[in-house]
């Protein structure tokens, strides 16, 4: 994936130098987006997560990506385990979590991942691991960073859609 047709995210449009500042903004951007939603636990449609569930997911994506980055720096082309997004949402009861706690943890995870990417040079960013989605494929750490930004951007769009859906009702 080089471009997301749904949200318009262009992977090549994000340079390595932009990764840390973009990651650092996720905490405040999610807090602002969630503040626009009256019912953060409301699912706008069957099979669609609530804004709180999307926020929990992004928090967890940040943590999983930090683990994957660390593994790829230790092991030559490791296979990254799937994060089990749907199973995790159920097992950890995403929709029952406290929004303030989730937002705080998302901010910490975003800052941590930003710091990890901030110290990588070209050789480290070129290291790769086998990413499990959408099909197993070797991906560089630069791609991993870009994909993490895409996850954040895409799910902000999902939260905004939920807010618009809520306003229409």
C-alpha cells in the first residue's frame, strides 16, 4: 500500500524527518477529535467501532509498532505477529475503558514511538521486517513509521465520521 484511496494518505509524502513530529501530534489530535463527540461509546453503524474503540486501537497500534521497531533493530528481517485487532478490542473491552485514561496512554505511546524514530538513521530505517497485513510482506522501518501515521490519520477520519453521524441523528 502506497496510498489509501479512502482517506487520501500518501506514504511517500511523509519523510523520515517528519515521522517524530507527526507522531507527537497524535495525542492532542485524538483528544480534540474525541472532544467533538457527545457519545464516545456509540457505534455509528453495525460492524463499525465507536470513537473510543478507534482511540483504543490507535493507542495499541502505537505500542505494537514500538515493539516491532525494537525487534527489527535486534533481529534481521523478523516476522511481525499480527496484533489481533478485533480480538484485542473484545478481550480488553475497548468500549468500556475510560476515555481520559486512553487518551493519556495514547499520548505517552505516541511520544515514545516518536522518540524511537527520532534517533534512527537511514541504515536503521532501511531495516525490514515481515509485516502481516494486508498480506505478509517485507517492509522497512520507514514504511512502518509511515503506516503508523496512516493508522492515526485514517482513524481520526473514522472518529470525525462518527461525530457527523451523531450530529445527523
